[in-house]
């Protein structure tokens, strides 16, 4: 059984509005939505750290006489470890839109019986 702890969270009003809209459209609680987003963000942070580590490994392969300056190294590391831009409001909204309702199917055997001749 998972244990939980209550925390206080501060976020931008715009982000809170998006989160409330997403929660209403998906039918999940705001708390669950924020928890899921946090868990996904942690995965992004870990991915960013892995990209940075890979960039540092590439930098280590440079011959010492061809190493970029300290400033150039910082710029390269920043460029190579940069995460994709955050989604736009339209992308977030479309991701949480409810799918169109399926045509309702009749229960099995509820079709009218064929006429007997």
C-alpha cells in the first residue's frame, strides 16, 4: 500500500488554471493530476541529467589541444542537455480532451428477428 504525505504547493495561476481544466475534463482529482505531472516531470529531470552526463562524456573525448574554452564548454553542455520546450496551452488542452462517444451498440440478441415466411 502506498503511503502519502500532504504538501503545500505554489504554482503560477495560469498553470493552476490549466491543471484545473485538465482535471475537470479527465474526471480525475486535481491532486491526482498534479501528482502524475510531478512524477512525469521527475522522469524529465532524470532524462536531462542523463543528457548532460552524455554531453560531458563527449566533451571528454575531445583532444586536449582542441578543447573548447571554458565558456564554449558551458555553452555546448547547455545546448546538448537542453530539454524540449514546454507544451503550449493548445497542446495541453488537446491532450486532455475527452474522446468522442462511440456509437452505442445494441445488446446481443436484441435485433428484431427476421420474418418467417
